[in-house]
């Protein structure tokens, strides 16, 4: 009865569009100015029109969802990654590194009107070594006369160059068909979970917060399991650690242990590592240094994890350094600066003394449970019905938009679709999220709410 204004097929197709299993990840890499961002925009174009709100998230996304021929996948835009501190070669290599670690397939974009450069050749080497499927996009082939330029790119040894004009859309359909052939149905990184394998944890935080110390503490005190479990030996950059009688997979520990300190662009590389680790993980432990002020960099790292839709645990490290006064200010700071993740379970730890290490596992379990929570449609609508009756949307311009019906379209993280009779203001959507959390928990997980409007 609550579904007035929608027919069953419509609801179903909206849900299919909003439903979220784990999606395979496509990375788009290439030199600056070859047209990566233009191509990504073309690939995701159709989905940008969806009215969507991600509470607490204000930053530009680098990961988008796309759909082609009925299949959905994620696209990582590396176009914004060119930074002044890095030379072109370094930034392109970093993209390739990301693609190697986090993507299931890669679109390598080359400017066909320029031809293959030394930088392009270098990336080809990296990509080949990774063994991930690569689709070669010969871009800026705006008309038939430029197709000969595309053919020249056979020389890269990546197979057939797909002639494309990202700007005009020419050839992008054929290229996307090729992408679908290259992409696995489900991301490789979730095979473990699908088979009941170990949960995947990323330890993230800015340099010197204590990631490697924490890792050593948990790996040192507990038995370190050598990669001997069947099916878990594929990725040598991860470590299996027995915590509280359960085996957990700490992803990208190689990156934490390596501690590469580059003079220039170190932060930049650190943030790429974080992005890659977060992509691979189910739950992220964000470390904050209690002895220092919470910084923009901390915020950015948290945003990355939230944006990626991962479960999240907040670990305030170096608790041993606190005196009364600092502790007072730290609490105020956490309250104001980390308000966007007020829902995350928090542990106050010291990687140095081992304080409260035993609280880590319960926090991880809480966050993962919230992340996987599914609210039955009946219960959700009973709740929404009461909510709307008690707190109707404010009247705007003589109209009063109303939530008609809602459903949880997915988990990991929980995703909701609300069908409404008009545009819901951001403030009201935040209110709905707050009440959803009060009612159903969702501790330790971002939740995603999209609104479909029937005008
Ligand atoms: P990125 O740095 O690789 O992300 O490249 P951009 O997407 O920002 O594109 C760089 C420039 O190339 C822009 O001026 C685009 O308009 C242009 N461009 C991108 N794709 C094409 C194309 O297919 N044909 C032509 N002629 N120009 C393109
Ligand atoms: P990473 O860069 O995040 O891996 O940080 P590290 O683990 O290398 O730690 C950076 C510095 O902080 C080192 O000097 C550590 O000894 C120190 N440190 C790490 N955890 C703690 C802690 O809990 N208490 C104190 N006092 N120092 C810590």
C-alpha cells in the first residue's frame, strides 16, 4: 500500500540499479592529457544524474559506479592524480601501481595522435608484470582518418588498440564491450570472503601514527601464520594474523613494513597506498596519533575509507603519551573533528605498551556486523511510516515531499533506496539517516541512502 505511484516493475528495476554486490574494479591509467577524465566521464555519464546523498561526505570521489550492457562495475579515475610534486613518470607509475594492487582490469589510455612515448612504454612494462587484463584505448581518434594512428599502437604489444574518441563517444561502445570481457564477474579480492576466508583489515593512517608498531604488536604477540592456508597464498603483500583465536588478513602489510621514505611526494604515495589498501579491505582501522592535533590528512584518510564504503574502527594510538590536559583537549577535538564518523567504534590503544590491544577484535567484529546488517523491508517501512507521520518533511513552495516507501538494496555497506513524492532536502535526509542509526544500529559502518523521486 505504501508503494503508491510506483508499479512493481519500476521498483524492481530501481532496486536492481541500486543493489550492491561487490563490484569489480576498473582502473583508467595513462599519461596526463591523454583523455582519461574525459573517458571516465563518458563511461559513467548515465549514472551521474541519480539523486544521491552520502551523508558526511563532501570530497570529490575518485571511484565511480558505471554500467554497461547490464553489468555494473567501479571505475577509478586516476586523472586527478597528477601532482606538481611528482614528475610525469612517477605519477603515471603510481597509477599503474594502484591498478596493479586494487583493480581487476585496466584501461590503458594512449593519445593516438601523439603515438607511444617512452612513458607509455614504461607503463606497459609495469602492467605486463601485474598480469591484470589490460584494454588498450587509442584515444583522440575523432574520425576515420585517425584510425591509422590507432593501428600504430599495436607496437605496444598489448593486443588490439581500440580506436576511441572519448570526447565525441566514437568507439567507446566497442571498447566497453572489450572491458566487460576483461572484467571478472566479481572482484578477485572478495573471493576470500565468499569462500568464508579470513576477514580483510587495512591499517591506515598518516605516516608515523604507529601503523607498523601496531602491526608488530599484533603479529608479534600472537602467532604469525605463515601463508599456508589453501587459497590465501596468492598475495604476498598481505599477512595472516591470528587475533583472538581467529585468523585475520591484514592487507598490504608490505606497504606498511617497507616504509619507503621518498623526499618528495611521500604523502602522495602514502595516500595512494591507503587508497589501494582500503579497496582491498572489508574493514579499515584508522589510526590517529593522540599526541598530535587531528589534521586535514587524517580527515582525508577517513574520507577515503568512508567513500569506499568500508567498515571502520577508530584507533586512537599513543594513548601512553597523554597527560590530563592533553586528554581533555583530545576528547573535544575528536568530538568536533571526527563528527563525520561518530558512529565508528573507538579503541584507545598504545602500540608501544600494548594497552587495550584486546579491544581491537570486538571493535572489528562490531563494525563488520554493522556493515553486514540487513533490515527486512517490512520492518523498515513500519519504521519509515512512523517517522514520516511524526516528523513530516517541511513544506516548501506549497508542497510537502513525502517518503512513500523504502527498502534496503544492499549490504557491505548498508544501502537504502527511498522512494519519495518530491525532492528531499539534505537536512531531512541526514535526519532520516540519524534515525535509521538510532533504530537499527549500524555501528562502525557508513550507510548510503539514495532517493528516487517521482515528480
Ligand atoms: P587526462 O589528463 O588524461 O585526464 O585528460 P583529460 O580528460 O583532461 O583530457 C585532456 C584534453 O584532451 C582535454 O582538452 C580534452 O578535451 C581532450 N580530449 C580528451 N579526449 C579527446 C578525444 O577523444 N579527442 C580529442 N580531440 N580531444 C580529446
Ligand atoms: P607508521 O609510519 O604509521 O608505521 O608509524 P610507526 O609504527 O613507524 O611509528 C612512528 C613512531 O611512533 C615510532 O617512533 C614509534 O615508536 C612511535 N609509536 C608508535 N606507537 C606508539 C605508541 O603507542 N606510543 C608511543 N609513545 N609511541 C609510539
